[in-house]
């Protein structure tokens, strides 16, 4: 089951962004600038930055999310966003015995497709388990002959076995990751991945991340979301044609 949490974020993120913007245009010290800020002035500066496209101050705020229950296919899409830090559960070190998987809605809604999908998952699991067993026994025997004790040989053999056996695992396998992005990259991430043309799974992840980010820093993410929330759709003939409905959905998050 998909789970998205905001693990940590820059506290007073909006004040920090406003400070970064102000110091570009002031001869005052950082301390004086911070002491002179009011909630109203912070909001005004954050809005102004968005209007003029001055994005570098927004990079000083960062947000860390824990994401669990996503497919490896979705994880591959998320990690394409390069201005971010990631840690992902390793299939080299974590055995996939009895692995869980994500079923796409279109497959779940079609009985024949679902049957084929579940059969594929069962076959993948069977093959994985058999390969692990074969490789583990072979590697363990070799290690024992080289002088390793039983416990060491078993541990080393298992790692080597699951490292290679993972190649038969499907993209549907669930995983978990920790991702940290600065607010500027997050807004870019939301503009792409909250769009109706984004793949369904990453779109759901992005939507949940946006809700959490808005809760932590509402002014900073006031206009965040797909591009059609702020301007005309950039997709041209590929547009979903639902800009008005999308705007209503994201307006409700304000």
C-alpha cells in the first residue's frame, strides 16, 4: 500500500526564502533582515519571487519524504529527477522472498489481464527462489572449502545469490525510498508529475507529496502543481483537455 510521509523539512522555510531574496537588494545584515520580517512581508516576498521568476532563493528550503509501497517502475521515474538525494531499499541486500507488488488499475479491472499478471508474479517468485537456492548452495560450498565457517559462508553466499537472482524480479516489485529535494526542484517535480499526462502511480505520489509540502509551507507552494494551474497547458495536441477541472482540484489544496 502506498505511503508518503514528510519526514523532515527546513523549518521557517518561507522566512528563509524571503531572507535570501531580501539580502540580494539590501545592505542590512542577515540578522537585521530577519528581525524586520513580518508574516505579511514574508508572504509578499514569496509571492513576488513567483511573479518575477526569481527562483534561486527558493533553493534554500529542502524537504525530505519517505515513500513506501511504490513499484520499481515508479522508483525509476522518480530518480530521473537529478537535483535530489535518494536512498532506495536494495535488492542486493534485502531478500525478495514473498515479494509484494503493485498491480496497475487497468490490469486489476480486467479479469483476464489480472489472471495473466498474477501468473507472471508467481512465476517470477518461483524462478527467483530457485535461482537463490541453486546459487546459494554452490557459493556456500565454495566458501566452506576456502576455510570460511558455516555462519560466514551462509551470509556471504546469500548476498551473492540474491544479488544475481534479482535480475528475474519484475518492475511491479514494491520498494521504498527516501528522497530530499529543495523547494525549487520540488515545484518543478510537481509541474511535471502532477500533470494528468504523467503515469498514474508517480502522479499519485506527487499529489501526496504536494499536499504535505503545502501543509508545511503553504505560501511557498501556493501555486504549485501542474503547469495548467498557473498558465496555459504546454502539452499542445497532447493535452488532457481538463485544465478547468485540474485547476479546481488544486485550488482546493490552497
